[in-house]
C-alpha cells in the first residue's frame, strides 16, 4: 500500500493489523482518482470509514486542502495518525475514533460541506444506502461534490438517493465495485 500520485507519491502506508480492515488496493485507488481527479485545486474531504487512511491521504497528496478521517476501530485510528504524520499532513487532517452515524451527526453540527466524501465501509455492512441518504439530508456534500463509495459487487445502489444521482459504477474483479454519486 502506498500513495499513488501527488506530493507524497510513492510513500508506503502502514496497514491496520489484523483481518478486520480491508484496505483499498493500489489498483482500485489509482482507478478511482483517475476518474474523479486526477488532481484537485483545493477542497475538503471526508474519509468516513478511514481504515488506514489511504483514500483521504491520496486526496491530500493530490491537492485537497483538508480531510477529516473517521474510523470506529482504535487500531485503525492509530494507523491513520501514523500515516498522516509520515506524509506530513498533520495540519490538514483531523482524526476521530467514532461510529460512522455518530460522526456524521457531530460533523453536521460543525456545518461542514465536503467536495469529496470517501465511503469504504466493511462489505458486510448493509447501511451504505442509508448513510448516503443521511449525507444528502444533512447537506454535507457541496453542490459540485462527489461521493465515492467502495462496496461489495453484490450491492447495486439505486439511480437516485435523495437528491443524489448515481453517475458511474465500476466493477473491479469478482468482489469490489465503486459507485460515484453527485447532485448533477
């Protein structure tokens, strides 16, 4: 696992120990950012199921101004913090150990709007559509923002969730799909 491009190109990232966290492969990460970027002129990101922080760190390396990382696993949060420090993004990142739903409620109270929201929940978690609906309801995504959701291939998101529209769905291998949603 490494940062693919940008300011920290080639930097290796630590993985979360154990079998509970499935990191996004470099191949999928590169494909995602080629679709949504590949580089950014600022913006704020939310990496809601942070894991090792790979998606949010890739966003920072490619030009996002700030990313909020959230994971409920203390080991994952520790790894995210180590990876942020290793990449030199301490001033551009916030990290929280929290459940996704609670984190969204706390973020709503702070009045954030994100240009990029990365969702990579455990594939067994069947709440992805509800989480996207909550993001829409709380208006956490900026007008031209994107939600990038990595999920199991068996999940097919509807064409619309609230005001959001499914713009693209890509399948990688026999287990992984990525859905991209926005307000257009």
